[in-house]
C-alpha cells in the first residue's frame, strides 16, 4: 500500500507487555496505521490453515493493542502477509472496505 510509507514499529511489544507484534506502518500524517502480522506458511504444511487462523487472531489482537495506545481520531487497519498466497490480505472484507472508504 503506497499510503503507508513509514515503518514505525518492528517486532514491537504493546503496553500490555503480552506478545510481540511484527510490523506497523503509517501514512505521512501519522493518523492512519497498518498492523501487519507476517508468517511464512508453506503450502505443503499440513497445519497451514490452522497457522493462518492463528496469524489472523494475532493481527486482531495487535490492532486492538495499538488502538488502545493511540488517540481516538487515529485509524488502525490490520492484515496478514503469509505464504503461499504471497500477498497482503486484510483480516476481512469489512476491514478492506473501511480502508477503501478513506482512500
């Protein structure tokens, strides 16, 4: 996403001190953020579906953690980056539609 040009957190620990998020990007104005959980999941892995589900759950958790740390007028989006699909995916269609509405 071209809008999120700045990597603002990498391997970050939320204020709750529980877990460690992968990446957070921001736009130029620092009012929109994108939480990304990235995992290498190989297509021949028998637990690939289970691992993607866990990655989505982690992304939702870190999105909520970041929302707690930011001002109310700042927007947080979340998604995952996994293999073999090889691309970014929003957590769900509502997340994608919300992103498209503000762009």
